[in-house]
C-alpha cells in the first residue's frame, strides 16, 4: 500500500530558498510581498480570492469557507491604498484555523495585527478600509505577486518570501529541495575555515563564467 506523504509537514522545515532553487525561481511571488514579522512561516494549501480594488467581501467569504490549515491567497491587484483586512478580520481567520494570509495588497491595524502573531505576508500597511459591495470570487485561478496560483496549490512562505508549488509537483520539488540543501551543506563543509579551499572554489566558479 502506498503511504501518502504529509507534504505540509515535510515542507515545514525546508527554506523557501531551497524550494526556489528547485523550481529555478519561476514560482516566487514578487519580493515586495513580505512577512509582517520575520519569524512567520506558512505551509498550506491555497484558498484563492480574486477581489476588485477596495472591496473585501470575497475575503470574508473565503474565511467562512476555509478549512483548518488553509492559506488564504488574495489577488488584490497590488493596491496599496485600501486594506484587504485588519486585525478583526485576521483574528477571525486565525480562530477558524487558517494558517495565514498571502496578499498582493496591504492590511491595516498593523500593531494589533502583529500582536495576533498570525502569519501575514503582504505589500505593507495603510489606514483606509475596503468596502463590501459584494464583487469578487473565491477558489478560482488567480495571479498573486506575478505568479499563477490555483486553488489547492501548496504555499510555502518564510522570511525570504513566498513560493508556490503547483499541485502534483510536491514530491518532485521536495526531492529536489532536499538535494539542494544537502549539496549546500556539503559545499559549506568543504570550504569552512579553509582559505585555500575557498580560493579554489571561487576560481572554479569564475572559470565557468
């Protein structure tokens, strides 16, 4: 019997840098989307939201429909004037078991939002709230931070940024990420504290250019 891997657990200890290298940097969100606090880490399935600028009712729908462990990924068109959420909305999502938010946009109530210790990756903060006219969609393909995100894609985010692992590629990317980590650790050990080894490594890299 085939044992299904728990990819969310497997990727919890893997840095986004290794995952990025495993995918040749092709599925990384724009680096302007950063964690509110550097210690935040997210690993979870994407629950996608497509919303127009300044109307966050679809975000509330996503929270209502969410399952514990989901990551709410929001295409807010990169708008930095009106907030997608504040501490009240984020607090509701946290209570319902959402793993975190990834937003191509901004939040508000930054101090109270940080006090929640709830992982949020976004473009920054603002003062203005969104309206709730009711336009928007959830669980549809979106573009967030310049990357295509499908509902159910695996989101991994940490201090270095956010990356998206397409469904069906988890096992392949996990193996490549672990190989990259092993390779980097071996390289570091080979040159650690050894001036001559460092020079040889640098020479080998320069000669390839």
